[in-house]
């Protein structure tokens, strides 16, 4: 029987809103399940014995709340907490840099991560309290060196927070280190990617030993899963993506010493929409063929002793350590988020990647070379899945019924206790579990902590100054100047990103290009209401 379970949540749940909040409109149930309260969590795990499962939850800003709901359901099922196995993503730094589902400022967010890590190490010893994601950094344009350095800087920020709290002994601290896992990306330049993975394992081993004095070699292992790169998948000639996905998988499987524990592959038609079960099966078969039809697993590490590989690994490590030193000198990953340094680095890397594709220096088959194609029998109207409109209405009705049947006094008491824990610096988990059991909703938990910690707007990474080293923009710059003179002011370009989705690569690159063409750009970042966007334009 299948015991592995992966749960994705919708955007309102990820950002701490109930399904009937104004910002949730049109977003309910779209990219995952809506979870507003214990009843939703019960329904999700109905007839699934949590004591026997290994559950992975992709949740970050509201991780403490979803963890609390999961524990509350397990308690109801009579599953001993010590038997619960799974992983919660709980990596906020990459949310500020790429995915955009952050809620609170960095300092209180790091505290929540620390609270979960310390609580689970004590009560749920088989649980992985944090999965550090460099995956999303590469999707936002990170180079291999940036992916290494920014992910390791994130891990260091978390471990420093745990250590500084004084809440765990050195022995327990080793257990916290041993339970941290990583989620990485693997792109098409697969030889470089193999070297990157070998660099990751070596650097992590060195950091945990030298910086944190972890003596147990098992606790120093770089444990990682991977989703191979989606950034390189193309909408034109999508069938080419099958070859791309296979090549990317080789990067994280060929080298035994740096092999992924778990591999997720995207589907060939992801650039078009949600894949169907058959599309997903095609990707699954690739893994099965590599594992069972080839002889890969019969050998030790086939790259050990290769001078070429060693040279590249050493170069990546050297550059990553230089970048880590730079971040450390700024005050660590949190400071490098707050100043906008890390975000700006990613935006610039992504800009240069796109420019090299546009110039034709970086070849993308079917996009900037070999464009001619036979008609494809694979794509058509039925080639993607969609979500029904009724789902949102049903979810809101269930939420209203839930609010009506619960004990308002118990809810108020639980929220007051949560507020005390947030203000007092005690561990947030016991109060959150009590809230879950009292019937508190996601939005209520979110608002209580928003009141305590404040809301955060992360730097956009889009600088104001026009770059002079961009080729091919002279004509459009002349046009912008001409129109600006006629207007009697600089031509202004508004970039708006409404809705809860925080993937902002496109908005950033449009803003950068408009700025480099000589326009004044108004771009205030993600998750704004239409009114706020109009207001930004007026105030410019």
C-alpha cells in the first residue's frame, strides 16, 4: 500500500487568509487544497491512518498553523506523536526571494521556523521540520553558485537562530541539524549540475562539522530531494521537454555520492497547463526505466577520481564560499533579504539569462533555433486539466457552517493564548495546536500573528537606475525620449501584479526592460489589490 503523501495548499491557505476573504476571490482550491480549519484537515485525511503515513506538506509562512492542524488530527486518530513521519517545507527565505507567499517580517518568521524545529525535535522525533529550497531560487534565475550560497546561507540563518535561542542542548542540536533536508533544482547543463550537487554535499559536511561541531557523520549528511528544472521547459514544441526532463534527471542520479533521495519530474506539457494523469505517468516511467532497466545502480560513484569533475566542484565551492562570506559580512541571510541584496542578484541573473536567449547566445531548441516543426499529434484542446468554479462556493459555505457551530468562547480564549505566546516569545506550537482544537480558522490565526508581528513587503529587486550596457535598445530609447519631451514629463510604465500568486519573474523582467528603455517604472511588487495598483500609479 502507498504510504507517501504530498500535500499542496491553495494560495489563501499559504498566505493566512480564509476562503471568504476578499483577497481569496478566484484563488480558492486553485493550486492546492483550501484548509480553513480542523474540519477541512479531518476531511483531507479521512480514512488515512497518519501513524502509518509519511506526509510532505508544502507550506511556509503558515507552516506552524498547518503543522498544528495535522497534529490535532493525529491526536484525534489516537496516533502517538512520536510515530508521525513527514516533512514540512517551512523555508521562508526563498519566499521573500522567489515564491512570494511570505506574510510576516523576516525576524518573527525565523522565530516561527525555530519554534517548529524545536517542538518537533522534542515531540515528533521522526519529523523533518524544514526543507530548504534552492529549487525556487534557480527558477528565479539563480546561477549554480547563487543556488549553493543562498541555500546554505538560509540553513545557517535557521541553525544560528536555533543555537542562539539556548532552547536546545548540543546533543539535541545535532538532532535538529540531522533533520534538516534540502530541495534542489537541476537544470539542463547537467555536467555542471552534477558538480553542483557534489559541491552541496561537501560544503554541508564541512559547515555542520566546522561551524556547528556536529560529530555524528549521519547528522552531517546532505539529504535532498529534487524537482528538476521547469524554467527550461518550453511552450513551443513541448514534446522536446521529454528529452530535457530526462537529461535533467541524470544530473541528480548519475553521481552516487550526491544522489537525490527522492526525484520529482515535471510533465512535458507543464508550460501549457495542469498535466493529466497520463502526462505524469510518462515522467514516472522515465524514473522506473532508469532504475530498473539500466545498470546505473550496480556501480559505485562513477565520477570519483575524475580530474575534470574535481576541478569544477572545487571552483563552485570556492565561489560559493566567497558569496557566503559576503552574505555573512552583511549580517547573514535575513539582512541580505531586508537590504534587497539577494533579490537584486537573482533579478540580475535572470535578466542576463533572458538576454542571452534573446541574442541567440544561449540556444533553446524550438524557441530561438530549429523553429520549423511537424504538426504535433499530442497537443489539443483536451491537453490540460482545469478546476471547477463551484469548488469555491462549496468551500465558503462549509466555512460559514463551521464558524456557526463552534464555541465562540473557546475560540476567543485560544486566540488570546496565541497572542500571549506570540508576544511573550514562548514556543508558538502548543498555543497553535490548542487553537486548532478550539475551531480557530486559518484567517483568525493569520490575523492574530499579523497583529503581533506586522506584515512585510519584500524588496522587488528592480533597481531604479537604467543600465547603459544593454545592446539593441537605442531605437526604443530614442522613441521614449521623443514621447517624454512631448508629454513634458518622463514616460511612465506601470507594472501591476494583483492576486495572491507571488511568482514575480515575469513582472520583474518587464519592469527591468521598461526601465532600461528609459521609462520611469512604477512596480511595487506582489499581492496588491487593484485599488493599491491604481494608487501607486497616481502617486508616481
